[in-house]
């Protein structure tokens, strides 16, 4: 039940962020946002808290970029849904990922790590969130 609540929170939050930034989203982004939120939240569930927040965020950005590539190949290239296209961005791969958005995912991952930790603390009494930035 905990993972379902966290995934729903992450998915809805990501879709809301997309609506604010792009003016639209797609229902599959709620699923992707939820999956990515669980992956990012799992970083310090399996790796010691002493790992710097910046390093956790870099791992999170790599996970999101990988998930975005797989989802983009399925949703956009194979199914032709056209949810996003980074084709005009420098360094893009098949229009599904690009360096600019990989950098953006660092900041989004950092926010997701902190949100996940506080939700776990407030809702389930897990460990008090504490961080070392570098």
C-alpha cells in the first residue's frame, strides 16, 4: 500500500509539474512519474543516508533518463503517441532523451528525494530525513 501511495503522489505531482511548465500532459506521464518517484525514493532506501544528496540526485537523473528513453521508444516511436520530442535539442537520441533534460532531472530528482523522505517520515514514521549535500 505504501508504494501505491508514493507512486500516486509522484505521478500526480509530476503531471501537475508538466501542466505548469508545458500546459499539457498525457495520462501515461502519471504512470511514468509514479514509477520514477518510486525509483528515486528507493535510492536512499538501499544506499546509506550518508551518500551526498547531490550524488543521489545524479543517480536519480540517470534513472529518469533511462526510464524516459525506454518509455519514449515504446510510447512515441513504437506506438506513435507523440507525447514528447526532443528532436530539436542538442545531443538528443532518437528525439527521446537529451542532455538538457538530463540536467533538469537532477533538480527534479533532488526535490523527489526530499519529498519521498518526508512523506515516509510523516506518514509511516520512518527515519528523520537528514542530508549531506556534497
